């Protein structure tokens, strides 16, 4: 609960701070570039994704623990327990994926690598069927 609250507060603080900086720049007759707005939007989206994925990873396990405390069972109890633990453990692995997938340089590198691998596979396929 505290992590979610602090994450939401951090997002709100970031937005307020960026508005304050933009106003300060406007008072100083400095132009705020579109690049800065784009970067701020990327940061807000990343922070929001991290918060949502944290909730997705923790909430089912919290519900499962509450069900166990009150000794409540239902038809899909074993599946829910399995998935809630899996999501909880996966929660620790999502941050690197979020950061990398949000990076334009990473996406560009992946596209280049896939094109190279695809070209090599086509070359091997063509050589195989030429004979």
C-alpha cells in the first residue's frame, strides 16, 4: 500500500515540479522545447507503468493471502494461488524490460539485430534450396 501511495505521490510531485520549471522558464523568457515535453511525457509514462505493474504483481498475492487467513476456498483456488505467486515473482523482473522497451535506442538496436538475423536466415534458406 505504501509503495503504491509513494509512487503516486512521486508522479504527482514530478508533474507539479515540471509545471513549476516551465512557468519559471516562461517568466525568464526561455523557450521550453518540444523535446523537453516529450522527455517529461516519457518519464511520466514509465513511472505510471512501473506503478501499475507493481500493483498487478502484488494485488493478487495480497488477495490470496487474505483468502488463506479467512480460510476461504473457491473452485479455481489452486490456479489463482499459482498465478498470484507467479505474478509476484515476475514483478521483480519487469523494471529492466520497461526501461529497455521504452528506450528508442534499444528498440532501434533490436530492429537492426532482427533484420540482420532475418537476412542471414534467408541466405541460409536460399543456399539450402539452390542445390
